[in-house]
């Protein structure tokens, strides 16, 4: 949804923004300044109170759902990192159990997973952790994540659906989603859910009671979103998962050609009385790792809370929001998010204006809109796509990218960037190994033109190596 008073065109926005986000600083290798600034937010962290969680009521079922939902897509591994590109270590199940126990102890009862998360291991790990608790203590959400053409057949899709019950150790699923609809437009959506009869199948499964709430998560083409809402009388969607944060609220359609502002998505759901489940409240970590000058401004306004808490309070404030998902790898992240919602202090109108000011400032930061979701992985040629983007974005946000003007800091910044890149991404997985096949693009929820961005970074790195940039 565009506003007349926006003073920047789509073309200029894309030229300036290139777009972007950074993953949470604690999980990144490279520039120490960012990591230390994030850790500083937790040095004086207090214990979140018990019995203070804010709950929202699902108007369709009466479920009392915790406003903080636990996203099980960035689970810790035994090497102390988030499962994904950082290592091939197994999930640290003991740590996952501790996180889940602490979350439930403090009121969290919504846990969101997928067959695609954590290299296919998230559902199993989530099932192990949750099955140690009474079944009425939690709601589990999972998805029909039939992304690849090999899983589009009815047989393979049903196999994926039934395997979720096995992995999660349940005989019903509380919240089930058609995953990432909109990517690839109506043609791809039809192949995944209509032509194979899977939409009719999951509707029948809900009627049979094996699915308690049925919805979908939206990424990309607004035609698909509007189509599904046009079938609401028939499908009776129980909830819809959308991306919502203070940058996406008005600027999403400017960041990506096919994404739509959150204000439109949320209001369309509100018109139909459909609860919203929120993903990307931090925009993949970008809103927790804002440039230092903005972080200073936010800290001056609220010195007692983290930068991330602003985004969580914003995402949880609309009354139509059922729960806000956060992928939490570390106990510090969980505790900080609990402090935001135990209980929620809704953002005021004055605070909204302040956050929109921050959003407009972020528009001018030339980064790449990567949320580090890893849906583009694995690359058939071994390129670590999110790792390359994360390193670039991190240094861009910190102002440590070497500039074309060679001043007294150029040689140091040039050296730091190249060394940091080699530490973050092995040489054989860097951008110069991309052949431009484009297989990654269709899987990107942010609609990044991945080969193009990798080519630009490769050219930039080559110039740095030669000392010509």
C-alpha cells in the first residue's frame, strides 16, 4: 500500500536500497563491533517474570495462544551455532529441550516448525522436546513444505504430511499451513496445492479433526494471497501467517517487486476476521542490528530495553495478531523476547511515529534483503548464498565497507573485509563460484535476484583484491 506522501520512487528506492537485512549478530563471524554491541544488550538482562505472558484468543477456536511463538527454524547445534550454513554438526537436543522447557515455564505455548527447517531435522527435534510435556500445554504448527517439483505429486505431498505426525509424535496438528504460497505465482501455487488435490485433502483432514486450524503462509505474489482470501467462504481459513514489522508495514512493496505492504495484508485479514500469525518481526535480524547511529537514537529513547524489543512490541501490538514468531537459538534471545511480552506494553502512537522515522532511515541503507532463511540452499554448486549476503550486509550496516575514495582507512577496511569474508565463507563457497543457473531464485521469499547480487559482490571483491576499489 503506497502513500501519496512518500517522497521516493520505487526505481530510486531499489537503486538505493539494493535492499536488506542481517542475521542476528551473535551468530555471525567477522566484524567484532557488531557482535559486541548485540551482546551488550544482554549484559544486564534480568530474568523475565513467570505468569505474566500476554495471550490472544483465537476467535475461531477459543485457543488461548501466547503472544510470543517459538520458531523452530534456527535451532542450536552441538558446536554452539545455529543449524544451517554455519556447520554440519547435529542439533543440540539437550539445549533445545532447555529452551522449550524455559519457554513453556514462562507461558509460551505456540511452537512453529516445518519439514524444511534445520536441514529437515526441526520437526523431529521439536517433537522430542514437546513430547516431554502434557499435550494440552502446547500448540504445534507445521507446514506442507513441498517446495521442489519432486514433492508436488499427491503421493509425495501426503507422505510429507503424514511424516509430520510421526516426527512430532502427535495424533493431531494444532495449526497446519500451506507453506510459502505466492512464490512463483499462481502457476506454481496451482501445481503444489490445486492440481494435485492437496487443498481439498487438507480441508478434509481438518474436517476429520487431524488438523485443528488450517491456514497458509504468504510470500510474494499478491495474486495468490487475494485468490486464497476470495475462497475464504469455502475454505474458512483459521489463520494466515504474514510478514509484519515496522519496515514492512509501509515499505515492503517498495523493497520487493512482488511483496505487498503489511498494512494491506493485515487489514484484508481483519476484514474477514482471520487472525494473523506474524513472521519476520526482526526482518531476519535487520531490526535488531540497525546501524550504530540509529541504535544510539533508539537506546537514548529507551535505555532499559534491547533494540530488538522495539520490533517485537510493534509486531505484537495490533489486536488481530494471534502470535509473533521468533527463531531463537540462544537463551539470551528467548529471555529478551519474553521480557517484551510478559506482559506486552503496546507501542503508543508517538512510538509508532518514532519507529516509522527509523524505518525511513533504514530505507537508505544499501543492503541486500536476505533474511538468512536458507530456503535458497543447498546451492548445486556449493555457493553459500546467505553467508555471502550476511557478511556484506553486516559490514555495510557497520560502515566498514571499503569505499571507492582511498583515504587513510582504505587499506585497513579492505583487508578486514577480505579476511572477514574468508572466515565467514570458505573460498570454494564464495560468489565467484556462482554460474548463474537461477535455481535459487524461485525459493527466495524476498524475491532477491540472487545470481545478479552474487555477481555484483564478486565484482566488488575482485576489485578489492586488486586494490582498484
